[in-house]
C-alpha cells in the first residue's frame, strides 16, 4: 500500500536537462538509475508485465501503477 510508480521523470527527460542540473539533482537526491526497457512512457507496459511475471496479482499491480498514488492524492486534498 506504500508503493507507487510515476513515469513523469524517465531517462529521456533526465537526459534533456543540462549537465549541471543533472549533477545538482544527483547531489541533492541520489545518483539516477534507470531501468532498462523503461526509457520512455511507451515502455510502461513492460512494468506491468514484469510485475505479473514476479507473481503480483492484478489488485496489487493496479495499486502500484496508480491506485496508491490516487489514494494519497485524495487524502491530501
């Protein structure tokens, strides 16, 4: 119930940032690591498939991909 994924900050977007901004983000947060085969929004179905391959049921996949974020957002509003 505490995991949520967002595809708004994928590798393609990160690489568009100037090098100084990328370095600053990594200094403040952590070194960016990107998942192979998830370099843009079109690859999102790969996450669903991998979660299912690893035994996550449909309810948990839905929560991870959107449900948990929506719940937190609704609670925050």
